[in-house]
C-alpha cells in the first residue's frame, strides 16, 4: 500500500451554507407550485392534455386541425390542457376557449420564451418542469399528441413510461397525423420490440387517429365501461400524484 495520504474527493468538501439555503428554497418553490396547481385544477376533470410544437404558425394545417380537435373535445365536456404557449399550444387553447369547457394553460418560465397565449380560462405559471409535468398527468383522461419536437417527444415518452410501469392508469395516448408519426412507430416496432427493450403489447399503448370526431369517440369508448375516475385497485397501484 502507498503511504501517500489520500486526498478527499472534491464532492465531499464541506457544504457551503449559502448554496444549501438556495437549494432549500427551491424545495419551497416547487411545493408552492404543486399547491397552487392542485387548488386551481382540482375540478377540471375530465380533461385532455394536448401537446405539439410551439413553432407551428397560425396558417399551418396542424394549427387548424389542433383547434378543431380542441373545440370538439371541449364541446364534448373535456377541459383542454396545453403548455400555454404559442403554436400548437395556442391552437389547443383557442379551440377549447371557444367551446363549452375550460381552457387551461400550464405555462413555463424560460429565458427566451414568449408570453402565454390569450386563450386561457385558467393560467398557471411554472418555474420547474417537474411540477408542471405532474400537472399534465394528474388530471388527464387522455393525451393527444400533435406533431412536435423534443419537448413533445419528452411528454410522449413520459406518459408512455408512467402507463407502462403502472405509475398512472392506462389512458388513451393518441398521435395525430399518421405521416408524421409512422416512421417513429415503425422504429419502435422494428428496433425496440425486436431488441426486446419493450414488449410487443407496449405498442398497444399508442394509436393514430386524425379526425377530431374519431378522437373524441375513441376517448369515450375507452372509458365506456371503466368510468373516468380511477378504481380503488388502480389508485392502489398508481403513483400517488
């Protein structure tokens, strides 16, 4: 053995009190976001969370399709929840705002992010992605996923993981616009299933539907026998969100 004295690892150095104080305050900030979210969203069920690109222009066909989907869902009795920003989020809020049910925006504070859209009956602002993600899942009876980028894929992967691992109940996860998504689903089938990193039945968690009326019908069909509220057995196995 070497007689050379062992140098402590930098990560084991004494904690700076000011750093610890800042980290502790972050916990309180997250708690405050949860409390406000629970209080203001407790009565929005049943609801559908809609995701898609913030970069979609108003004159794009995806924008109009999202607006039509949100209006259909709103008139059918579903609150519509989006990220509260521009693009697909604005289209979702706008369609719901013009319908019969509440339009909800879960806005995130980012350094270069524009302000939230003006079509929100309930508007919440989050500093932390974690607490915002919980709000998307907690009250959702379905996810409708429009074409989008990394943020959209992140939300899609999140709900697939939660459902697959029984941390939340099985809900309809609907991808819209087949040409956009079929390459990804093909990769899931030909690579993920083939490599046995997901099970073949995991593909059944997803469906592609392009019609607003068919999306609404698919959600109602899913809940026709089971109801919108989780059963006691589902609550027992679910993440306590």
